[in-house]
C-alpha cells in the first residue's frame, strides 16, 4: 500500500512540485512580497503581529495565492519594516499549523516568529584563498566568557572584535591571540539560531549549539540585545568583519543533518513529512538526535544550498564545516561545492545508520566525487594520541608502539606506504584515501571528547608537568607537519583542560570557558606551533596537488618502535615519542627544529651521520643541496 511518505519521496511528487522560483520575504519600503513553498497545504495565510513580544496575540491576517509547483505568494503594498510575521497553513485533513518562515533571516527573541527587515549591506568578501590553509576552532561563548579574558563583551559576537585585550598578568588575549596563532582560518562553532539557550536569559543556559532552530538567523544569545532582531545581525557581521581585518578567514559550523525539534521546526510545519527520512513509519535516527534531514529531497537540497549561499553572500563567510556530513547525500554536497567554488569546505564524513545508501553518503569512500570538500582524518588522531573513545588507550606520543608505518601513512594524508624501497612508481596516486592530499583535515582533538591535555592525563597519569607538555608539543607538531589541512581547537596549544569532561556540550562556562591565564602560561608552545605553521605554508614539501606529486616528494622512512624519521623533498623530519633521546642517521644539512627551538634560517649545521633526537621531541633538518 502506498503511504503518504512514499508519495512525498516519489519521483512523481518531485516532477510535479519542484520549484525554482523565489522563496522568503522580499522587502521594499513600498511593498513586501511573501513567497512560501507548501505544496500539500490547501490554504496559507500570513499573520502580521502588532509587536515583537513572543506572547503577543494581536495580529492581522492575509491569504496567500497558490502559484506554480506548490508555491504561494502575496504582495502587501505598505512599509512592513520590523513587522513580525508567521505563516498559518491548513491541510486537507483539517490540520492547521502556525510557523516561522523557513527562509526567515531575522526573528524575535527565541526565534518563534520572523521579522521583516531591509536586507543588510553584505560583508565585503575577501579575495579567493589559494594558499595552504590551517584552521583554529573557536566557540564564540567560550572565547571570552572567562574572567581572565580581558574582554568586555564576554560570551558575545563583539568579544571577537576587541583588540588590545590582556589577561590580568599582561599576556595578550582574544583577537590579538588569534592573529598570532599562525592559522589562516577561524572555524566558529554554531552561530545560527539554535534552540537550547534561552535568549531572554543567555547567561543562565549553556550549549554548544548543535540544535538548529532557524537556519538563516544568527543566534540571539551572543548579541548584546537579543530581543532586537537587528542587533544580532549587525553584531555577527561586525565579528566577521573584524576577523577579516585581522587577516583571518571565517568558517561557519553548520548543522543541516537534523533539527532540534522536528515537531515544531519550520520545515516540518510547512510541508509535513517531506523534509525528514523515515524508517518503518517513524523518523529515522542515524544522527542520534531523533531525526535525519532528508537532504536528498530536491527541495531540501535547494534549501541547504540557498542557506549556505545566503551566509556566504550576506555575512562574508569564507567556508563551511558540515556537522555529521555522512548523513548528507553526495549530490547535495556536490551542489554546495558548485555554489561556493572559492570557499573552504569540510565535514565529518562518518558513515551513518540512516536510510541513505552508503554510496550516497558523503564519506571518504566517496571522496573522488567531492574533491573540493575535506574530511576529518580520525586515523591520524587516534594513532597520535590513542583511541578517541577509550580514555586510557595510548597512542604514539603516549607510549604505544607497533603502528609506526600506519602513522606514516596518516601523516601523508592517507597515502599508502610500506617498507622500503620507495619510488614514485611504487606508490600509485590511486592509493590515497582521498582524492588528493588536501582533502585530509589533520587533527588530534576538537571541541568534543577529551581535550588533548585531558587525554594525556588519562593515558599517562604519572607524568610530571614537563613530560605532559612535551607529549602535547610532539602531538601538535605532528599535526602541524602532516600533509593536508592542520586543525586545532583554541586552547590546545595552551594545554586546555575541561577537567576530564569528555562531552561538555552543556556543562557550563566553568568547564568550557577558555582559561586565558593558562594559555598565557604556555605561550611559548603556542608561539612554536604558530611559527611552524607560517613556515610550513611556504615550503614546497607541502604543496603537492596529487598523490603522485606527494609520492615524488616522499623518500622513505626510518622506523623504530616509538620513532619515525622521514625524508620529504629536501627535509628530514623525525618524531621521537620515547622518554629518552634516540640516535639515528641523518643527512648533512641545517637543523631548523630541535625540541623546543625553531629557526627557519637554521639553528645549527649537521655534518651527516648520527643525530641525537631529544626525548618526546621533533626535529626538522634541511638537507644540504
């Protein structure tokens, strides 16, 4: 028997109702036109409310006219600037819903109703980025909420605009710290409108924000005046403008794989049953959130593409990180990439238990179909520090041995390697995990799970402070010197701790706030990683455009338990994870990095032969030509 879901997901429904016309509100002082796609509705009205209070009941109501392919339109010839509105829809079964516009770009506090505003002047875009990217992940709230941040707008968009801020001990903090971090891009954790912080009391609740409510509205809890619909827009734009002025590009963390509440979210209330996958008559739950957005539906795909285009155009966003990207279909991600050809795109490419065939899920197995989209490389993460989900499981930097060759492959962005001899002919370019090396997002920790420091405490609880810092430094240098795109969460180079909290998504500021005093105490580590990143970006050894090019640079590795020394182009790069110095043969050349000391012009010369690698350290040597 054919069900309603069968019909909504059928090719016939798509042919009859796919719509390519305007959607959302088009405002002009003389007239405002409303466009809504609601093919299963039998009547649609727009309600205009008398003020912006969520509890206001007074409204006037106007009917929309049905148009082509399930669309509805209405033009009202008056100035509706700052007017609050919703849609009311009636369906054939008599059900009636009221909802915010799915295409709303402004909203009242807590996002239950839309607001008509003149289109903001767009943030001036930066020119296309053609260098070697490196990324630092930042939570807007965590960034400035600590009392030691020295930032006036704590937990707010404007906190990322302040310059000259310092900790109580005089160390630089905030935006100045980001400018000196050596990265090219800042990845901002969710700042679309999410449902799990009450915007009327933004300091009371805490949440990372992976709970979408309104996809095209900035989150109000980060604004100085959450109840004013314009303020959050202006301040989010000011934040991005300030980051651009600091020489940093902005990646927006987006969550198009699910919504917070599918019973109350605008997409579900506008076209019930269309936007969410089902399994055996119930909402599917491959994402583990209670629902999976059906990105493969043509109008869901259009919605996602329209949304990222809007953020890129209006806010000047320079890239997007897609949460649980494996739940999004390849065709949709190809459409996103085509719409944003000069932006940095990346995502979590994990296979998901959702009713979408594996060949359609955007995972590394489909990397060649989406060559401009990066994937987080969990292999490098786990081999460096140990299993991400077993706190005490050790990795290379914490004493595990036997996986050195696998780690070499991950350092080379998933390129297949093995014992010598090596030659470009012996390593086929088809043997990389990705379409090309730059698809690998190389990392050892992110906002979720244990911080790197807390993982080191779990694996090696008896370490003293100096040993623990040395392990962290080695792990971070391995990321910085890997092929692909290095990625660091803010605080990793300052040995950030969350007290062992492995899932702090709602643990509050006392756990999540960046401790700027702590970062200041470890500023030498941050400066080392920053200088290495800046140097790395200009070196030919990190410019390979394909696996055959990388294979031509790679000249083999000397492997011992806990030790890796590889030759890459003109460089000899060694990692010693043992607690004692190790002596290896090294070519004649100039030492650039030795333990904590780094000098691009050279620290010392080496005549060739035995070289002592300090314990828990990395060494870079440029071979004599």
